C-alpha cells in the first residue's frame, strides 16, 4: 500500500512509497485494531520535518511515514478487543508512553524522558498511509455526527490540554472564576482555543497580525469573541482599555509576545504557552517589573505540549457542543482538501497558513 515518507533530517525528501499492509495480528494478545485512514490533517510540524529540521525513523527503518492528525474508520479488530467494532470512527493518540513515572500512569505528554515516541514525528510511523494497526488504548472513538470534522480532533486536543491545565493549576485558589481571556494567534490552534473558551462562557479577545475582515476574523466574531489586529492595536493597548485578562493562551510562534503577555496578565492569572520556538531570537525585557508582578500577583506561566487521552475526550465533547451551538463553524476551518496521496509531497513543501487557508487536510478515502 502507499504512504508518504521522508528520510529524516534530509530536506525535501517527502515522497510516495510502498509499505507493507498492516495486519491485526501485528499487535500481540489479540489486541490489534486495523483502521482505514480517511483523512489526515497537515500542519507546520509536517513541513518542518520535510525541511529536515527534526524527526527520527522507527528502529529498523530508514524512512518515517508522516502524518499525526488522523481520522479513520475501524475495519477489523482482534479477538481480545471489546472497546471497538468495525464501522467505528476513531482518532489515534499521537504519543506512546516511555518509561518515566508519568508515562506509566498514562501521561506520556508529561514525560521526563529525553526521547519520546510520536506518530509521524519521532520513532513511530505516522498516518499518511492507507491503513494502520494500533492498540485500543491509543484510539479515541469519534461519534458519527462529527465525522465531517473529526480530523480536527488532534489539534483540538492540544487546545483542550492548555486550557484544562490552566484550570487544574488554579484549583489552588479554590474559587478561581476567570471572566476574560486573550488568545494570541488566529491559526487553527488559536481559533480552537477561542472556541473552547467561549464554550466556557469567557469573554475572549483574539489577536493576530492580519487586519479584518477575512475568514479568520469572521470566525472569531461568529463566536461572539472580539478580533484585534496587532497591526492596529497592541496587546498592551487593548489590556489597558478593557477588563484584565485572567487567562492568556499563546499560539503565535513569536516568542517576544510572551513577555508582553506576562506584563498584561491579571492577578491570579494564567499564561499558557503552546508555541514551539526553535530559533535564537533575543529581546530586551523589563525583568524586574515582570518578576515583581508575578510574585505579588500570584501569577502562573505554564508550557503545554502534546495531549493525553482525557484531552482528546474533552475535545470530542467540546466539538460536539460546538456543532450544536455554532452549527457549521467547524467545517469552515477545513479550507483546503487534498485529494489522495499523490500530490502530498508538493502540498507539504508549499504548506501555507495565510489569509484564506486555515486547515489543509488530505482525503485518502470517502467519508463513511
């Protein structure tokens, strides 16, 4: 069967290859689940791996199959599988556990190990292929009513984890009731974070560089949130004009904005950082003032990466609620469909996230 693979650390190596077809028996003890891949989302991670910036092949292979944002349908299950049946729609967890304490309790997203195993990223083949086999422990069921937008569940889980972590941390305050939030960035992750915060009934201001109106700003406003272009007003200016930001979710990839966010965060507030910034950018910051405000204001800054099963399950609940409260909104995120695997290498190389394109996904088979 066909798959899209790269030679890790080799720029522009994405190509169509033939790989062996997986079998349910590949998983021991009758616990295999074979999934037909229907859709796979593409994001900046796929492009960066194809650029040769990172990525590692599984042991015994000289290639890595790409794709970590999966959506598929169960075709066959092993005799010891009772959690799923043929016809179930599923999304696969991205990270598999290692051996740290956090891995052993089902939280590989919090691992302390230097080496981790992630489908389509590091040491595990991904989902840009016709089918795969995995254990039921690493699959999440998606209801039939979400099949049109199920490919959004993996990025949704990342937004869910960041927000859930903020609330979990602030349980220390006993009565934390955030009223106003800022989301920095209006890409797929920022839009999903805006959605989930609105479902929690927070006032939300979403910041991005592009000036309104365009699709992303329209989607923000359709949720009853406020869109602000940072080309017109800065985060600090908006913070001085309105209520304080109790929760700030950063999803821009632009690290200097983190320090501006630290300066405007409300007392008892939480700043969630989700961007992975691998550059060497340097900035000058008011270190004493920021330190003082965090100490005296009981503020928190936390990084979030990957997601656990509970975050995927929270994503299923919130996507379902979004379909009910904002019908059709999620479908508008799926702006570019790539038919089949043949043009994937070119699409990954040219992947763009500018105005008019929010989420690119590959359709490998018709939805069923």
